[in-house]
């Protein structure tokens, strides 16, 4: 009798959550999908487990006793052995500052509880796919080094492979905009350049209004399509080569506008707003419109050499907060 073929073993996922029902549900869900899943209930156990047997991905809660998820992620990213392991935060905390902190300490994604199983699986698979591609490119680089005798030819091909990897690392897979890592690096670069030239730097921070309601009403597949459409509007509204549109995280987007004052950045924000209105994406569960809308915070300043880009980010974040506080579906400016 012929035995059935073995199911290929998938990657290992470590789930870190101090709530046993959540831990059990996530492990069961991942195991059924073919992943090798294991779980721990606190940060110290997570660090010990990861260093003894590194997983391919960590699904990490934030609120835990003794050591929270942010601290766990910081320690992982500070070690050469563990810094490349992707960390997805999964938490009931839904504030913008929590998400900002999650990405600041090295997280690659953020899922809000209560979670949808299909969404968790999709986000995990997306990050593992990226990691597989990165490993494939690294393996290709190694083979090129071994096969090519000429140092000049070897360095040329290696550079090409690294450029491909760089594009992969700097691109958000869903929206095809620049990702958070690319945005952080570009903002720092332009801050330093414009501080030397004493020219203005503007930032637009956008958030889709009531996007959680949109996902709940239309489903996460439609939600992803909505994110792609909004991203396309933002990208088309930013025309200069020096301007950068990026996905900041979740349903938030940012636009970096070098050498642009507050009037110019407000004009770009208005182009984005009108472009989205023209699409007329239905949103029956929005409290401000029957269509998908954006709240936007806009700020502009001339960078100082002895200050930090976080000044601009904080101002834009506060402007976005005020736009939401004043009723959403509007733009608030500082500067």
C-alpha cells in the first residue's frame, strides 16, 4: 500500500500572550494551517525560548507582566542573532501612539484585538513570504560569489542582487508605497539636507476614517482593496521626484514634502482629499460620510541641525489628532 505524501513542514511561529485562551486559540489556528506553532506566556520566557530555538516569526502581545512586548522586541532587535526575526504585535491597544511605538522598536506589523483569524493568517504569511524572498536573494548572492572568479564581475552581480533586496525591504507589499523603514530613513536624510540649506520640510499624516468599521462591514479582502485605492490616490497626488508617499502602518499614510511650505503642503492635502472624493468608495458604516474619507494632519518647519525629525512627526501626529477630534473628514494644519 502506498503511503500518503508527507505535508511539507511550514515555518515555526512563536506566540507570546499572557491570556491562555488567546494563546491556545492562536496556536491551534496556526497548527491547523500547517505551521509549527508554540507558545509562552511572558516576555522572559519568550526571550529564553527564542535564543534556544529561534522561530521564523514572533506573534507578540504588548500588555504582559514583568516585561511588556515593546521591551521584548527591543531586546530581540538589539541582538545580531535575533534582529532579523519578524515581530508582529497583536494587542487590544488601538491608540496611534501604541502603533507608532510598535514600529519604532522594530515591529513589522500590528494587529488589533479582537482579531479576525483570516487577517492574522494573511499578515503572518505576508511577512514569512518576505523573509523567504530575502533568504532566497541572500542564497543567490552566495552562489554568485562562489561561481564567478572575476572579482569585478562578482561585485557587479552582487550589487544588482542587493539592489533588488533593497527594493523589497523598502516596499510595502500591499500598497506598493514606501514602507515605514524607507520613510524613516528618507525623513532623516531630508531633515539633515534641509537643515544645511535652511529650507522648509513638510509632512502630511493621513488616516482613513472609521476603517475598522469598514473592515467589519465589508470584510478584510475589501479592506485591503480600499487601502490599495487610497494609496493610489496619495501616490498620484505626489508628483515631484523628491516627494515620498509611504504607508506608516495599518490605515495610516505619510507624505514627505521637501522644500515645501505650509501653503504648498495644504494644497497637496486638498488634492488628495478631492482625489479620494472622486473615487466615491462606499462606506455605509462611517459616521461622517457615505464614502471613504481621510483625516489629515499637516505641518511644516525649517529643520535645525541640533534637533530631530521626531519634532516634525510629533507635530503632524498632533495635527491629525486634532482633525479627528474636530469631527474627522478634514485637514488640520500646524505651522
